[in-house]
């Protein structure tokens, strides 16, 4: 898959997770928040938590699950980026939480009902 095709598929996966979170009553605050340390795919909130979500999309389960790509190095980058977001938004007193969303879309963008496995407090 080309670089642009992979980016488009990744954005589509983030759209699926964002819609799922909204259906569950979360409010999306930011998408693709970037810092010098990295990017957080989705930042959402509910009554209790400020949720930093890493989205991992797979078209096949033949290799490793998406959560396997969120290794210690990736977690450190996500934490550093979240710290900058928190410093920029001190008005949000909610407890931070790091989640991982795995999206399985076997037909890529043509997948009608992607499977989303949402892991709260993933790290």
C-alpha cells in the first residue's frame, strides 16, 4: 500500500473509533494532536477522564495485534506528548488515561462493519 493510501486508511480507522466513542457519550477534543515527541490520534473526555487514545488499524489478524505496536518506546512518546497537551490545557481537571483502540478492517476502506477492540487503561 502506498504511503498516502496507508495514511487515508489510518484516518478512516480513527474516524471509526471517534464515532464509536461519540456513540458511547465521549466528547472528542482533538484529533491528530502533534508535538515534537509524536502524535496522539484522539483526545476525548467523559465526566471523569481525559482519554489519550492510540488507534491501530489492521486489515488482517495474520501478523500481530495492533496493541503489539504500542511498545515501551511508543508509550513514552505518547506520555511526553500528553504531558505537553496537559500543560497547554490546565483548565481540564480530569484524570488522564491512556487507551488503545484496535480496528480490524479486512476489506480496508470498503469494510462495512470494522471490528473495534477498545482497551481502556492500556498502559
